[in-house]
């Protein structure tokens, strides 16, 4: 397992400073590459073949059986970090986790008890591939809360939102086909695009989301080359990983382009109801009317990721193929999960739970932004999301966050390195940090530790180059401004922090060893 989601043969960023001696500690041998045993030469019979552990060694034995696509398949940056962040002492700012401790245990018990008493046989049985009749109005209700009115009968229930991405690729993408996505894009989509051997073309973002002018230039270039994208993938609202939101003007123009050029758009909308400030914006699906926009939704962020319930809406011919593709993958999504959602919506106010989540996450976002202002040194920028779960942090371009992660893990804190959000090697000096999955005290402590690690690497760079280490203080990023190397940046050269307050106190706070672990804050 590795902590990075990238081609190991890809060139590293020029001038990047590795965390001395740490990167190797976080890069165990790949499956099948047995670690060297320095004492083997002294052991009698050491040259004799030894049986391999299950799943390890002798990759050549299976090499000719692997499909060609496995050569380009990538592991998810989040999956690779999961085992490492399971250690109780690690403060994980890496995952896109909903805080499931906020869900009342008594509600879970009551809803499951009622469901078991009334519908246990159906909960344990197969269900239609398209989804059970009871859950579809619930999902339509969620969309209506964002001003998007749909026919429940047109909803395809999926096993989480991730399956929608997979089904769209399965339905539309042949090897070598072009997919367009934002830069950076959702790290969990990158392995899916790779598995279907797509040619991913990424469009830069700024504080207003995907740059539509660059998109149009790219579409013109691709058309001149005789290449038509199969679809445009976007997370327009509180984007993962950058946290930025596409403006209304750009939403309308993107839909117009899709209609003029007859291009499909996959709108991924996991976070739309987790808004902490600002006015709601219409979904692309509502602006388009479902002609060229495929919609991907999920209950993972607003109810529970463990129930694995997502859904899709698509033009009828595309939806029909997606249903066939889903039947070949899992026959149907969990009947028990679908009935649980139906019962929960019937017996509880799901909107009240989402409002409670939003209040908690808003406070945690504010704590993270304040901690970033306090602990990040000069030369770092970050986004100020109006909702969702993530902040995108960009460091000076001579630092590499993949190497930095190895050092951070030694300090028991984790984040997602920026390279996992690209397929072309970019993002090396950026990271995604999450504020929803841990409590306020852990956020403060985690950012303090990251700030310490960054400061150490700046010291190392200064010692190598003979330059002065930048002092903390004045350069901070809000939700807009010049774009950094990572693709998304922000203004802050006036000395104000992301909350508009003075950022003159940028001292680096020494690493603390105390602090609660995984608390709710």
C-alpha cells in the first residue's frame, strides 16, 4: 500500500524538497515485492525458494492473466490512507467523512426496529435494479430541497454516488476516449477514469469554479483534432477537493455549451445541502432540464455513508444502458438500506438532521480557517468554502505534499496530497484537508502539526539554498484571487486572513503532544 495516488514513474516537481528519510517510511513495497532481508546472506539455506504469503509474491505467476486495463488502474489516494489513519493516535484530516456520531443512536434503533417488525422479509430480499418504489420519492424530495423537481420514476438508485461515476464510464467510455474534468478533481474519480482507460483532460478552476473560457478553448482544440469528449465531469457546488463553487453565470454557460455542442455533463452533487453561507444556486440539471446533464446524488454526506445509497438521473437512452450496466455489477443496491431510508424519511425530519450537521460543520470550518491563519507560514494560500467538507491548501511550489505527508504521519496527522486530484503530475504542492470528520480540538491540533511540518521543510529548503526562511504572517488566502500552482488560490496579500481579520500573528506554534483524539468538539 502506498500513501500516494500517482504513477511511480511520473516525474517529480522540479525543486521539490523531500521530507528527509520520511518518504521511504510511508512507501512500503508494492504487493509482490518482498522487502530485502539484510541478514539473509548469513542464514543457511537462504537461497532456497520460500512459499509466498497469500496475495504476496510471484506476481509473474498471474501477470499473463491480468486484463490490459490493470496496467493503468490507480489506487485511490483516500483508500491508501485509510489503514494508516485508522491508528487511533492519528488525527485524520484526509477523508471526506461525515461525522456519523451526530446521528442519534436512538433514531437508528427505532427506525430499524420498526422496519424489522413490518418489512423484515422485504428488507432481506432482492430488489428491482432501478431501486425500490418506497425510496425514490425520498430522493426526489432531497432534490426538491435544492429547487430541482424530478419524476421519482426516473431515478436510478445506486450503491453510493461512486457507482454513478462508474456506471457512466461503463456506459460511455471506450479506451482512449476523452473525459473532461476540473483541475483539481475528485480524487475518488481518478481511479475510475483510469480503470476505463480514459484520456482525462483537466480544466483549471478559480474562485468561481471551472473556467468556462478555458473549457471552450479546449473543446475547440479537441474538435480540430477530431476528438469529441464523452462527457464533462464537474462538482459545481462546494467542489471536492477545492471547496469552490461554480458561479451562476458559468453554470448557465456550461449548460448552453452542452446543448449547443450536444455534449453530456455529469453533475456530481454530494454537498449541495451543506451550505454555511451565501445564496443557493440552481443545479445544472435544473438549468438543463435533463437533456444533456446526468445527475449524481448521494445520501453519504447528509445522512450516512454506511448505508451506501446514491442515485442518478439521465436522459432515457443513457439511463437504460446504466440500468443494464448496474445489473451486471450488483443486480441491485441493498434492499435493507433502501427501506431504512424510506422509514427514516417517514418517521423523522431529515431536514432537521441536515440543519444540525450544517451548524456543526460550519463551526468546524471556521475553526480550521482560524487555525490556518494562525499556523501556516508565509507563502501558503487556501480556499474559503461556503459549504461542503474541504479546504484546498497550496504551499510554495518547491515543496511536495506527497513527501510532506510522510513527515506529517510521523507527527500523527494526515491529509490528502494534491497529486491524487490530477492525472498529469500537477498538484504536487497542494493538499486537501477535511474539517467535518473530527472535532474542533483535533482540527486545531492537526493544523498546528501540519504547520510545524511545513515550517520544518521551509527550514530545510533555506538550509539547502542558503536563503532566509519565510516568516509567518502576511500571505493568506480567501475565496478569490490569483491562482496558485495547485490551480486554486486566493487573495490575501493585504494581510487579512480568510475571515477578513488581521493575519499579522503568523507565528509557528510548536508541536504539542496533548489533545483529544477524534473528539466531536
